[in-house]
């Protein structure tokens, strides 16, 4: 059998129409009557985010994923029946059980094998790694990665004091979104398109830097709402990025130059400050990056597909280019995929 690699043949993102500005978020905090209201412009100045997308009433994570999958199938000119494996890759989920991939497949009419991939904001990137392994081994030929993110459900509106507000701050910048990537087997010649390299690392002692604690064995049936909100442990997540990202990059060797030489670099974004720090730490050309967090907020694991689709739409990336997808996620994990389009 000839060598083959996973080729990205379609990518799509669905952003729900409802949009809430930072001022709208401040007004909702004030309307909760909790006792603390951030001063005007504090959210904008501290995050650099203008607003966030919200799912429609009654819309589930699976619905957002289905919308994106339909778009990707149309782009590729193929049908769901041609997909050999469907992975739902997301920090969000419809239910604790069964896997949300089953719900997505049922809504699409898919009959292929399915399973979930969950690793916070690196879920899609980890699914790419899995898809590559399956395709390169010949296990499956055509794989759909579906993502539906609804992190807005973990936003805390009643904050009794400034300390509680700061812990809840990440919840005010998150956006709901759907994304889909379709990969299929292709030749693995020197100039052929496809996923050229995938690298991952983790520093799991930082697992408690940013959490949503409810729903698992730690808080299966909480007596109050506290564990259901996204919680930032002081500055732990930023410290994890600053401490571990250079260490990860030092292990990339020649791949680091390939990252810097990429026509476009997409990386996970939480605030405008974090975006600028990553550009500086990696020594990236800002013209080859896109601060999507400003207009769209933190769309969790849909972040990399969002930036890639935007870059393709506006001409920053085109067929034949090599692009980098760089993921960072609470836990803490970091990963990288080099893709020739």
C-alpha cells in the first residue's frame, strides 16, 4: 500500500446570529442585582473583546455542529453517507451520556461509527491528530470532525464582589459556535497537500487553573450554582501558558521554523492581551495572524477552524500554502498541526 496522509478537503464554521456586546454583558450583570457591577468599559479594556455570539433559544451543541457539518459537506461536494467516521470534538456536550456524536449523527442521518473527543479548547486539534493516525494506517478513509461549542451556559451573572467577578471573567468573553473539518486520504508526496506534522504536550499539574466543576464525580449534584460556572484560579492559566509554551516550542526543533514560515498561523485566543503575548513569544509575523477574539470572543475549540475559514475567505491563506494550527487548553495542554492546503 502506498503511503497516504490526511488531507483537509473542507472546513466550515457556523456563528449564531445573536450577538451580545460587552456593554450588554455589563448590563446583564447589573440586572442580576448581585451587588457588584463592573465600571463602564472595564470589560472592553481588560479583554479587548467587543462582543460574543450566543446560541438561539433551544439550540444545542449538536445543532451548532450539524449546521457546520452541512456547510462542510456542501463545500466538499459530498454526502454524509460517504463519511467513514464522525468525531464530535468539543468542550461542550448535549448530555453526560450518550456521546454527543450519536446525536449529531442521528440529526445528519449518518450510519458510520462515531465517538466524542474532549480536551477543553484543544478538542478539535486532538481530533485532527486522531484522524491523521486513522487515515495514515488505512483504518478509515474519510473522517468528519464536528464541533459544537456552547460555553455561554457557564457564564456567571450574579457576582457578589470584585474577587468573584475576576474569577468569573473568562465566562464573559466566551462565544457559542459550530465548526466542521472534513479530512480524507490522499498521497503523501513531498508537494502533496495534507497534515504534515502533529505535535502535543501537556503540563497536567495545572488542571485546576480554569475549571467548570459540575457534572462529574467531583460535583455530581451541586447544592448551589457555583460549580456550574467557569472559574479562573487567580492567574494560573496565563502562568501555565507563559511557563509551558516556550518549553513546548523548544521541543519542536525544525518544526518551529516551519511554524514561523507558515503563510498563516491560527492559535487559540482568550483575550487580545493573550493574543499579543503569543505573537511576541513565538516571534510571529502579525500580518500572518488574525485576532479573531476581538470580534468573536473565545469560541473554545472552534477557535482554530474559525481563524482558518476566515483566512481562506479573505485570501490570507490559499491552496498550496502551509498553515499552522496551534492549540492551548486548560488542563494544561498545547498542540500544533502543520497543514498544507
